[in-house]
């Protein structure tokens, strides 16, 4: 991908020769180095046991670009997120957004993690306007994972209440 | 297939070159007329249906079939802005007009013309791609800027923009996904930019699994198998989308097209994966 990044940045001739293929301006954006870093050195790629009661799984999709994102969190008994993993199939910005999201949620409580906004992610990665929806997807993935965890916890509580009767 | 030189001769000699004026053109004039009067996004379902059914309505067809019957089009659409040639000021009677009928000079692209009209295709999801390709080559033979290197700057610019538009129309209509999305766009609908909050989680899970399997594929055969399965799903979706669009079920079509987008992405990744094996 690094080679394609340089190609994108240093090919004005290629851009000119593509002039006839579309009347509108073709935006040539280079990926920010932070995005490239997350792409080439992704943190926290992988899966957690989705059947575990301590794990919340968020699965989201963006229909316009066809990206799919899975984000999982593992929460300890004090309600603190101790581990997070992601798997994203999509563009570099989507991968970087979810990678950053897993970095940020680690060490936060469930309530603190809910405060993470897509605008913070976008700012950190210097995402161009056309890629803002990728950070939105990451925020929604975090929320979905937290919601799933909550649901499991509520389910567990109800089971405990029933068992004590 | 015509040779380029014979095409040019046909074009110069005949007052109304046949390949620019088709039987369908006058039939579609009613549709394009309304497109001029209102924006293309208001191509109503009933207009589309009537166009779709017009072959069955023999009587109505008589009204539209003759290309000489310019008056019928004018009667239908009194508020249409009359376009005229920029050079000789003669009225441009055809839609779309690539060249002026009297002075033969190239025209700029008109506003509000759909890709289906430009490429002379029926406004349906199922499309004869061979016919589309033929039309594309035909148009580019006369519109391509290379033909205008000795002409005025204005003509060069018009040929450029018209040629680029034909390129865009061809590319959009060639593939089912882009074609379907364009048809939705004409009705004022788009796929959401952000997260699909109503997405079926089982469906997303399945997509994840396919993507993961593709990622982990060790042999070309494994990648091929996934490619074949995906092709099957895409063919299935194409049929479903065709049915939904015929019925005018836009929300259903939109959801199906979103599914198609995911599978189209997987298809692209399969191609990439296979090329890595080489």
C-alpha cells in the first residue's frame, strides 16, 4: 500500500491523462502518515471469544462503500475494558479508525468509552472530509460492542435473580 | 459494424443520420420531455411504467413513432426550454442532441438527460450490454476529441465534455450495481454514507466470515471457490433487484443494492487475491 500511496502523490501526469474519463474533478488524496502507520502496523487485530459473558461484540457495516467492521471488547469485573480486538474489511481509513478505536477503549470504563466521538478519531488521523464516515463507523462499532456487553450483563443479572428464587 | 470513414460519410450526407435517430427516440421523447420540464429525479413510476408498456399500446405508439412528428412533442410539453444550435441557431429537435441537424456542428451536453437516453437504452434494470457497447463505440467514433483537433476551440471543448459524459454513462450502465444505484438516484435515493443501523447482524456476520476465509485462503482453488459462491450470490441479487425495481419497490431495491455492494467488494478482493497467487 505504501507504494500506491507514493504513486498517488507523485503522478500529476496520470491525473491529467485521466481528465477525459470524468468531467468532474478527481480528488487525489494522499493517506496521512498516521493512517498509513495503522494500516502497516495494525494494533489489536484479531478476535475475542464472542460467547464469553465478559466480551461485547460490535458488528457494523457501511452500505455506501461496502465496508464491514467488527470490534470486540473484554471487560473485567470492575467494568473496565481490559482488552479490545478488531477486524475490518475496507479502506485504509476504516482500518485505521477501528485500530485507533481499540487503542483508545483499552483502560477506559464502559461509560468513558461511550464518550469517544468520531470527530476525535477523525481529528487524530487527519481524515479528509470524504473519509469522515469511516470514523463514524468506528464510533458506531464501539457503541455496538458496549451495547452488546450491556445486554449480556443484563441477561446474566436476570438469570441470577431467577436462580436465587 | 460500420467503418469509421463510412460512418463519417453517412453522417455528412444524410440529413437525419439513422443511427443517431432511433425508433425508440421519439417514444422516449415523452419521457425526456418531462425530464426537461422537471428535474430527472422526478421520473415518476407511472411514466416509467408507461414507457415500459408502450410497446403493448399500439395506438399511443402511432403518436410517437414518426421522427418527423415534432409537433406532438411540443404539445406534450409547453414549458420546455427550446434548445438551439450555438452556431446556426436552428432548433435542436432531438434528445439527446449530439450534433446540429442543419450545420452538423457538435453540441454541448444538455442538462437533465439521463444516461439511459444518451446510450439509447430502455429505462430498465436488465440491459443488453452488447447493444450498450455498440452504442458506446458508435458515439465515441464521432464525438471523441481526436476528431476535432482541426476544429475551433469551442467545438473541441464541447466534444471533450460530451465524450466524457458518454464515458461516464457507459461505465455507469455497464455494471448491474452502478446501474441499479443510478436508477435509485434518478428517483432521489442514495445509499447512506454512514453506518447501516438497520443491517441484519446475521448477514454482517456471514460477510465477516467470507472476508476472513478469503484472507486466510492458502491456494488459488480456495480463493476461486469463494469467488464462485460470490458470483452466484450476485446473480441471485441481480434477479431480485430487477423484480423489485420493476415493481417500483425502492426501499427493497435499496437494501438489495447495499447487499450487492458488499458482495461486489468481495469479488474485487477475490481478484486481488488470485493475482497475488500468480
